[in-house]
């Protein structure tokens, strides 16, 4: 091939490459300028599921979780939301439903102004149902951030007057408004919203599906806000009464965790009040239905339900073999068992498989053998109920051990003992003596009546 031919061939290749590159650039430019005409709900769905899809892919590829990767993916979702929000914003006209998805995209992008404006348009029409309720929640979120209290209150009222309702979402909205009113020192309106928080929290109580500690947090948070509002309105007695009612509720539920929180709040209001005073009041005659004992294994005790023990005094002692303070209470438990076993006292040691014994990994079978040996070695004469999950702890709001629940013959919680201090053990013993003697008092009254 001559030099001229080589030169010509090279020029042809260069021209072809340039043409291909230009063609690719042209194609890319065309694709980029082609408007995205997909429906608003489709754009939102892509953004809304972005994180789940990404992490699903990572799981398939067995990529371990990484906080930097998590931050990166969340930022990508935020950027995508902003991009699609702009796509919708530039369209000539948007339907009512499109405005909702535009508002949600702005929300995911963190654009408060955009989210508020879009949701105002949406709610200004005939919006109803789940989307309308979600839109109201978005309005409350961003209007409180901008201190637009009247707008937030209107959205809250509309939420309360429409369906469907999520109690958790509704509670969160009321919390935002209450907190803002606290900051602005509008304590009268703060009290009204805190009362609404308390009402919603009470509605949550019968819901067995909610996490115990989440429920307790809602009840405590509402009572704390309400008592704070009362204090600032110079109504200290009302503030104390609010917390005292919370403590009584802790006994009814029952929840050791809620009682602890309420005691802390009460001490902040008036340290002169005896936190054990609530146990001195005899509960109402109606009996609350206490959570049943859940156990996969029993030691020296036939499987039993609390309902089967009605008429006897029951002491549920939550403990674990690795717990030093729990062991400190053993001698007193032994003494109470020997003193009152023939008078109707049933003590049940409530514990949970931990997967270990004496610091070594153990199967349930091995741990059961260890617990039998532990019981015998420590001469514990009462029965054990062993669960394979934390279900009993959750049902009774057990946040630390040892913790004991004293139940009277009518099936009512009369005392919740927390810890192993000398004062706490003595107080439990005093209440146990009182509850044990109530049957005698009742019998004597019946004889006198005859």
C-alpha cells in the first residue's frame, strides 16, 4: 500500500470515528431533551421505592451494610425526587392528584416551600381518603417548621375529622404543634394540644400490636407536655394530678417502665411526694385483664395461667442467673415463700433463655439443665417459668431486673418493685404482708355480717 493510500485510509477511519461520536452525542442530546411524559404517580413510585430496590440489589450481591453507602443512596433518592419534582413543575397543567404527587416529591427532596405549596393546591380541591390525610400530615410538618401555627392547626382539625387515621401519625402531628406552642410560650393552647396527645395515646393502649415501650413513650410524652403547660399556667396541682394518673395507669397496664418514667417526672414536680404513695390506694373493684404468662418450660411448677390463680396472691419475680442484684433478693424471696405458702402465696421466677450458661454458649436444653441445677444450688423453693423470647418482659414493661409485680387475690397489681435496694425490698415485703392479710379482713367482715 502506498503512502497516499495509507494516509487516505487513516483519514477515512478518523472521519468514521468522528461521525460515530457525533451521532452518539446527537442521540444523547436528543434523549436528554425528550420530555419525561410518565404519569406523576409513576415518577413518585420510582422515587419512593428507590432505597428499598437498591438495598435489595445489594443483598442479592451480598454487599454488607455500610453507613457511607446508606448516606449515598439516600442522597441519590433525594436528588431523584428533586429532579422529578421539576419535571412535574414544568408541565403546563397538573390535575389535583398530580399536585399530591408533586407535593410528595418535594417532601422527599426536602423542599419545604415546594411541598407546602403543592399540598395547599391539592387540599384546596375535593381531596379525600388516604392521600388527603397524608397531605395534611405533610402540611403540619412544614407549617410547624415555619411557625405557621394556624395553618398547622387547621390541617390537624381536618385530619381529626376525616378517615383513615393512623394514631401514631396523628400523635406525631399533635406533638409537633405542642412543641412549637411550648417554644412560643403559648401555654393555654399548648395544654389543649397536650390533652389531645393524651387522648390519642390512650386510644393506643388497647392495641396489642404496638410496641410496649413505644406506647409508654406516647403516654409519658403527652403527660410531660401537659404537666409542663400546667406548671407554666400556675396550676401545679393539676400538673401533679396528671402525673399521678399516669402512675395509676402504669399499674393497670401494667408497665414497670411507665411507672419509672412517671416517678422521674413526679420528682421533678415535687420531691416531697412519696413515689410509693400510689400503692397505698386500694385499686377499684373492677379487675384489669393482666397479660398471661408465656413459658415454654416450667421448673417445679405445673404450667399455670394467672386466671387459674385468682383467689391467691401472686408475686411475679423477673430475674436472670447472671444478674447480681437478682441473687441479692433470693433470701427474702425464700423467706416470703416459707412464711406465706400455706396462706395462698404463689411466687413465680420469670426468666428467659439467654443462650448461655456460666458465660458459655448453651442450647435451650443445656440451659434448662443449668437452670435446674442453679435452682437447687441456691435453694429456691418456688417455681420457675422460662420463656424463649422477651414476650413477658414486653407485656409487663420490664426494662431492668430484678423487677417484681405483686398481684392480689382479685387479680389486681398492687405493687411494682424495681431494683434490689434494702428500701425497695422492705417496701415490697410490707405491701406483701398487707395484701396477704386482706383475705382475713374480708372473711371477718363476712362473719360479722352473718
